[in-house]
């Protein structure tokens, strides 16, 4: 492989990885606190993307005079709010009744919520199953550095993924709410006895997780400007894999897992595109066999 | 008499099965159960095989496999390849087609079991969600591999599989599967598997080779999934990689958990209820209500959520009496 | 001259550490047949680790373990059980969601093993094995006064019965050596007395050698013929009860250094 | 004990319920035994519907990944039926009714769906389904029941080989690839080309392979041949590799939604050459998704919307008016498939399957995608056109006869 190609692929991998990492952050966040693999997370992303789509389309029919950066920021806010709302709604209606029930029934419910959102959106007459072009919120600008092509949206993806990870780490480690979250993740009942409002903490986690999904949604839609109700399935699955790879429940781990999976997938694909996906999964399996707890996950030693 | 009836659950199970078979056959030949209902019943039965075999892995042994259709894919492709090849040979009618089909199914099951053993290996080191993700990854790898083997059609699928899955064969295969799994679960080996689910460390320390039983659970579960896959392929006369993705695996997982994890009765019941609901009742209801067919899955997933909220342990969390052998 | 007794468990220079922390260092033991010995020590002294090393949960970083003359160092737990060591747990670990009878039968699995094929076709081998397993299990349960509870779900038993069931399950594996990890934990004096009787009884009836870990001094001092005291992984003293009681290092380990 | 009873009772009740419902729904129609062997002389069905409506079936992927294609297909068929109904129906004023079933892109669902349409709804003909894998599962069932089927878009050669009741309205796999290769080599004077396709989709794979083979045969060089998984959104890895090999033309056999993204990403990676593809490109959404980056791309298609033939103009106008968007290739082919079937029913003068089949065989029908006749394998013989994306619109470029 030529050197420029190598670096180009690295950039490609970072871009894809950033998307995975953004989604994985939300997965890992919810998992870390209530041990639920929230399969619907990828669909919160889709809801966020559609919210921005309708919002932006509406604004753009009114006026074209809004500066792109303002439009993007407004869109981001809409995405965050939409993601947070749908996440909390799912939590309230579907997950909360199962809080103290077998863990796997909550998982199946999550699969149900995921299916519901996908099919419901595809069935709604004003959304439907078709692919829609996502409007350009920011004008894409490409530039070439030493033969390697870059663009502003790639940099935005990578930058925002890192910023959000830092923000999240800060929230979890440095704030009162973060402390409460960590307490709930250790032991719900003990946390309750210590005067922590467990349900409020979980709500907060879902709001943040949903907002992250919304952010991932708008970025994904800007990077790959085609949205449809099933748009979350494949990246969601990969992001979940990334979260596990990094050590599920671990925020920097999700980030690392996302970027590693993205890069691995890109290089595997460029090596052999027929087997690219399979190779990415094979890497995952090998990593997990060597480190069953994921890359940054803590080893759970069992007490006998 | 009543006592005998109560004390011989196996006999009861068989009588139920035979009665059901005769009933269905009568209804079918009488034209009351048309081809549409028969194909649904066939699919129900195949789901019974898939769900009970997954239940052995997830429910009985307490592992967490989400790539069950990967095993079914191996079974479908092995069995399908075998029959398509054999059917090309000149046949003077001396070899019974049913016999050949059984051979094909068993070969498919063995193929799946070998893959199951391979996938069972990581189960020794991995737990819970990590194991889940690895089985999911394996399932996708199997699909990717099949997609790239042009000899079995690649993305075109394996075509021209003879239509050998008659209702009778599917029914017998289902009953045999259920009987075998039931006899296995209610034996000392089954109890050993259950002890792995309950507390693997403690099981190890009362002399259970937990490693062995984890792998066996995968091997046996995969074997029957392979049989299910083989039956499906010969029912719809083709095998296609997209039928065996993670989404399809989730549907089997849903059957197991809606039915009640660890309960074979639950898996059987849920396989019927969910398949009939999805493929028969909902389309009919929608037609009656004048809604588009696309709403079917919306209602289906909504019902799924509601059932889980109101019956988190599933529809039939406990085994029915006739599913527990008398000598247990 | 007293009769030379067979050594059931022999541990030489066994050490183990977690990360940098020495959990057990230079542990030695020659456990003669038929005795009841005890290991005591404050929390975190490494007692349970000794059990975990003997039963194969961990692999010792140094040293050798022999069970009935056979080296078992680093063997897998189920093989060690097969060679005749059984144990209970500090925090009871039953198979909670299944009947009491099945808990015991699982313990018996290693003794009767019809093949899976036998089980599936329900042949004579299977039926004979099942019959014997059921009979022996019921007998064993009766020993522990649990036969009335055979069909109950294990986790629904009261605490004391769960403790007894755990011992019954360990005995189902047909051991020569029984390791009891804090059998008297959470019991009142009355129950402790009963437990003591039971320990003697099973020792004689099942021809066992017993090694136990305990916190309750009263129990240990009364039942154990020989006591080893551990602190920070080291053996700081051993002897009969009276010797231990007056050993200044033991007192120090339990009560801390005096002001002076 | 009670529980066990309950379980069993529920199962039996459900089945009993089914039986009852069916008993009511289909009172006195004698069902021919399903196991009728092919050798026994089959009597023509003794119950030609006594007038009333004519039921047409359409199995299509209405949910799942390909739902949008299923939707277009359904719309196209509905359009054809509505037009005929508006003209007074068929066979002396009988109205046409469309019954649909969702196959979820799954062969098993397709098989269940088609049997439902046959048994419950008593369809006389089937238009569908979209994907070859599902068509291959439903075709044997229709063949056994002697109900004719025209698949609008199943390109796999094997589909119509299932039996003589199975027809199609589209090209088979290799035709478009060959046409595309010839256009690239002779018209665009390109000698180095590369291809990208969906590894999980037999249609795109088949097209890419036939392009590769034809292009090489003509004397061109294929410098790259890469795949992507179904549902992918990121094609950068493949494109970087392909572009590094220096092709003058990229052959993109995907559907419009993927093509839009691929073109965008290729241009962002500095690719300057041509794009060429197949009829999967034909959708107004191509330009919406791909924007300026698909400008100047070429694709092979069944017809051009600029074509002045009345069939084309009426269809495009009526469809756009009804559904609020211009028809894509799937809608057009479904419309053609339905009209072919309706034409055959008219010529057969009855709704008898065998009669319709015989009429279909002798079709010579002026469809949107050209005048369609069937060859011996029930594939249409028709010309392909080359379309160029110009100023965000589809512009007619050339016609290539088979």
C-alpha cells in the first residue's frame, strides 16, 4: 500500500470510528448504569436525524439567509433534545416497569422498542420507508494535505466525538450527578439507602444517553446524507460491538473501541472488501478471547 | 386410570402429539386447513425446533447466544447442497427419498454441531454480554463466508433445493427434537447443564466439568438448529444468506424469552402463538381494519413490549407437567 | 507408640499472591486421616484462599498439594472433586432455582454417569443410575433432616437448612476430605451446638477428614483437634486449643498491639 | 398441573380458532388437493369466478430494508389497475382489486404471503416480487397452482426457469452490464474501469460481474473490483483503494440511495472520472442524495422520461400526480408488469391461469419500457437506453438494442 493511500485509509478509519464511537458512548453509558443493552439506542439516533431533517427542511423553506453555522447549532440542539426525549420516553414506558425484573426481559423489551421505532417510522405516511436526502447544514469543504483528502465534516465528527467523551468523563467523575450514577451502577439498593434518588439518576442517564444518540444522529446524517428508518441498525450493531471491544460500561473504552473498530474495518475492507465485515468481527473475537473484559474494562474477579 | 394418565407424562405428550397430527391431517385433507395455514403450521413447527434448541443453550445452560440462525444456516446449506447434488444423480427409485432427506438433515445437523463446538470454545472464557457479542459476531462471520462461496450461490442463495419438507416430516422432526431435548434436560446431564446456569463455580466444585457442558450445550443446540435450517431450506426450496442474519436470530431469541426462558413448554407455545399472530392474525386483522400491511410489524413489536412488561418471566415460565418425564 | 495415620491432605510451601499482594505464603499442612482441624485468623488472613487453592479455584504460584498421596496442584476443580475433596462456601452457593433433591443429585453426577445417549433413549443403564441416585440422595437428605424438603426450591429454604443442604451436596460427591468454609456463620449458640454434633456425626459416618475455617472461636476451640492460625497469609501459630488461646501472637493478631 | 392444561388448551384453541375462521372465510370452494402430481392431466379449474371482481396479487417487501422498493412496486401496480378500472375494468366491466402481502425481503415470508393471497384472496395472477431470492421461493408455489406471475424486477435468470407460468418484465442480470460496458468502451472511450457493488445483493453483484466480463472482452482493463456490505454508508475504504488504481470510470451497480453516497464520497476523495450504473439509479432521489456529485453520471435504463411515446408520457404524468413524485425504475417496471398481465387477461378472455399464460407468451405489448415480447424463457426482449444526469435531470443519451 502506498503511503498516501495508507494515510487516506487512516483518515477514513478515524471518520468511521468517530461515528461508531459517538454511538458507542451512549450504549456504554446506559449499560454502565443499569446493565441494559439498549438496542433501541441506534433508533434514538434515527429519531434525532429525522427531527433535524424536518426542522432544517422547515427552516430552509422559510429562509435561506441563516448562516450555516447557526443552522448547524440549532440542528444540533434539536437533535440533542429529540434524542433525549425519545430515550426518556422509552425508559419511562418500557424499561422502568422492568427495572427489578430479570435482566433479559428488559433486553427483549429493548429489542421490541427498537423494532417498534423502526417499523412505526416506516409506516407513518409522512416518513415512510424511503431514503431521504439530508440537507447540507454545513457546506462541505474538502482540502488536500500531502495527497490525503480531508473535509470539514470529518474533522467535526472526530472533534465532537472527543469533546463529548471528555465532557461525559467529566460528568461521571466530577459532578454530584456523576457520583450518584456511579453509586447506582454499583448497587441500586444501597444507593437508595444512601439517599440517592435512583429513578431520577436513571432518567438523567437516559437523557444524556439519548442526547448522545441525537448528536450521533445529526453527525451521521451530515456525513452520510441519506436517512431512513433503518439507518441506525448497522452502525448501531457495530457501535455496540465497539463498546464491548473497549470494555462495556467504560467511557474512554467506548471511544477507543469505536476508533479501533472503525480503523480495523477500513483496513480489513481495503485488504479484501468481500470479507471486510467478517474480518472486523474476527478481530473482535480474537481481542475478546485474549481480554475477555474488553480493552479497558476491569477484570471481574469472582469471589468464591 | 387417572393415576396412570398423570404418572405417564411421556405417553401423554405422545398422545397429544399424535392427536394433533391426526387433527391437522384431517383438517388439511378436508380442505379446512388450506395450503396457507399448512405453511404457517410448518413454519411454527420449525420455530419450535429452533427455539427449543436455543433454549437449551440460553435457558438451560444459562449461556447467552444470539447467533442461533448461524447454526441454522450451516444446516440449511449442508443439507441443501447434499440433496441438490444427490437429486442430480439418476435415481431408479431404489433409494427412498425420505431416507435420503433424513440423511441430509442429519448431515446438516452434524455440520452445524461442528460449528457449534467451535463457537462453544469462547464460551469457556466469556460470560454474559461478551459471549453474546461473540456469538453474534460468529453468526455474521458465517453469513459473510456463505456470501462469498460461489459454489453455494453466494448472494444469489442456494437454489433449486427439492421440496422435501412435507408436513409429516417436519412434524415428526419436531416431536423427536422435543422428546430428545426433554429427555436430555431431565437427566443427570441436564441437571449438570442447569448447575452451570445456576452457579458455574459451585458446579465446578461439586465435580461438574462445566467446560464440557458449555460446549455440549452449544453442540446439541447447534445440531437441532441445523436440522431446523435444513427443514426450512427444503420447505421454501432455497437457502439465502439474508435469511440467517442477526435479525433472524433475534426473532428466535424473542420466541424463547416470550415463551419463558428455561421452559421448553414456553418455547413451543410461543413459537405457535407468535408465528400465527405475525403471519396469520395480524395480516387478517389489518385487512379487516383497512390498514396497510406495513403496520403488521408495528403492532407485533408493540405486543412484544406489552407482553414483556406484564409477563417479564414469559408466557409459560414453568414447565408443563407433560413436559417432565415420569422417571425424573 | 500411636498408630501412624495416613495423610489425607499434604501441603508443602504453598504460596499465592494477587497482583503484588501475598495472600498466602509458605503454607504447610499434613492433615491426617479422620481428624477435624481448623484454620482461624482475622478477616483477610488468607484462609479462604487456602481453600480455593486446595480445590483448584486458583492455581498456587508456588508449592505442592497432595490429596491422598496424589499431586493435585493446579488441577481443575472438578478433577480434584473427583479425587475426593469437597467443600462448602462462606456465602452459601446453592443451585437456588431448582429443587433440593436436584442439588444433591448434581453432586452425585460424577459418581453415576450414564452417557447422554443412555439418557436420551432412556435405557436400563440410565434407569438404574437414576434410581440409585434418587435413593442415595433421599437417604442423604434424610441424614440432614431435609427429606421432607426434597421437592422444594432450594432458595426458599430457611438459612440453617440451606447450610445443611450445602453440606449434603458436598457429601453427595462422596469425598474423603471435606472443607467447611465458616459453617457456623450466622448461627446462634443453640444452632452451633447442633452443628457441632452434626460435624462429629458425619465425620464418623462418612469416614471423613475435615478441615474447617471459622470465625466463631467457641466453635473452633471446642471442635478442632488442632488449629492453625493465619494472619496476612502467614501461619503465625498452630497447636491444640489451649496453646492457641494463650499464644501472644494470636492475641495480638486478633486484638492488635497493646498501647505499650 | 393446571398450568400444563392451560398451555395445551391455548395451543389447541388457537388452532381451532384458525380452522373456524378459515371455515367461515372460505365456505364452499373445493380446494384441489395440493399434492396433485404434474403427470396427471389437470382439469381446467371448474370454478371460473362467476363475474365479480378480478383479484390481482402483489407480494412485495413492504417493510424492512427494501421497503421503499416494495412501496414503489406496489404503487406502480396500483397505478396500472386504477387506470384500467377507470376505463371500465376488464372482461366486460369487471373491476380489478389489488391484494398485497409483505415479504419483508424474506423468502419464508414470501412463501407464506403468496399462499395467503392464493388461498384466502383467490388471486388470479401475481405481480411481484422485487427480489430474486423471494421470487424464487414464491414461483414454485404459483407454478404448482398454475397461476401466472410476472416479476417486475427479479433479474436472476433462474426465476423464470422455475416453470412456464413465470415471466418477468425486466432485463436479466447480464444484459445491462454488457450494454454499460459497450457504452463505456465505445462511446466514452474509456479503457480503464473499476466497479463497486453490494456483496449481499445478487442484482448488483450480477450487474458488476457482467460489466467486468463484457468490458474485458471488449479490450478494456478492470483496475479494481470491490464490494461493500448491504446497508453500508461508508464506502471510503473501497473508494480510496479503487481511486488509487486510477480508473477513468467507476461502474456502480447499486441502487440510487447507495449511488448518491458513493458518488459524494468518491468526489470528496478527489475522483475525477466518469460514473456509470444500471437501472437501480432511476429515482428522483438520486440527485437529491448525490447532489452535484452525480452530475454527468450515466446509467442504463428501460426507458427515458423524455421519451415522447404516449405510454411514457401518460404514465409519468399520472404517477407523479398521484404519488407526488416521479416514478423510479421499480414503479415503471411494476406498472409494465401489471399492464402486461392485464393485457394477457384481456386477450385470454378469461381469468383461467393457463389461458393467461398462453396469452402472456404471445405478448406484443407497448409498455413504458418499450415494446415487450417474451423469448422462450419468458424473458422480455426489449431495448435499453442510456440516460445522463444533466442539470439534475435525466436526459436521454442513446438507445441500445439487444
